[in-house]
């Protein structure tokens, strides 16, 4: 376990100084990026809060600790758990490196992460919605690159994506352009993703 605590201790009254709260607010986006990369690479769930989503298997934990038995509060704490389960040191280093470069997860991977987290709490419809959106994003990006490579105007490219009407239509366009083969059929995408999320 790698633990990074607040830079200043709480006051004698157990309160976190305003300066620490401002530091916490400004650094939160950095840690959010690191958390997403670590979770995506390690296959472990994200943990948004130590209090509201406690989990011993989470790759990342961030947030104010619960009030101590003495009545005070500990400084904000960031915890990265490393080892055989769930995250390796390499995952954590990668997360830190990408956060330091201000490089967020690709959009489709962020949606897949959302889908995986929803699936873990048995929110099947939410998982289908996010997984379907991930498919749409990655197919749309691939189709857009190919159409632009063929010197089609931007307006035509945007209209082609919009008129595809979702993942199934995008899969058919992707196939018609002779791009890399999708491992599942457009029909299967409809049956397993598009149809369930539209129920």
C-alpha cells in the first residue's frame, strides 16, 4: 500500500485548515486521472470515496478519512494499493505519469470503465448504455479517420456518423469501408448492446 496524506496536519480542534482544503480541491483532477488509468490497467474498480464506497479490492482510494475515535478528522488521504491484487507498482507509476502529462483515458476506455463499474454492482442497463457508447465512440473515430483520409469534407464525415444511427449502423459503415474486422457481427451488437439499453 502506498499512502499519501495531506501536507499539513489537522488543527487541535480536528478541523482541516482552509489551505489544505484548497490544495485538495486543486489536486483532485490530477488524482482522478491517475485513478482512472490505474483502474483501467489493473482491471480493478475505481473508488470515488473512502467513506461512501469502501472496498478492500479497489486500486485507488481518495477522500477525507472518517472522523477518528478521538473526535477529530484526519487530513485528506490518497491510497494506492499495490501487489498481486489488485494493482501493480507499474500500474501506479503509469497512472502517475499520465496524470502528470495531463493525459486522460481515451474516451472509449473511460466509458468501458464506467460500464465495468456498473456491471460490478449489477446495474445491467447502465453497463449496456456505457458499453454501447464506448463502441459508438471507437467506431466513429475509426470511420472519421478513414473518411478524412479519403479526402471527404468534414460536413460529410459528421453527417455520415450522425445518420448511422448508433452502434449497429456504425458497425455496418465500418465494415463497408473495409476497415479492420470487428470480432462480432452488427446483429450481435444490436442484440447484446443496443437493444438492452433501449428497453
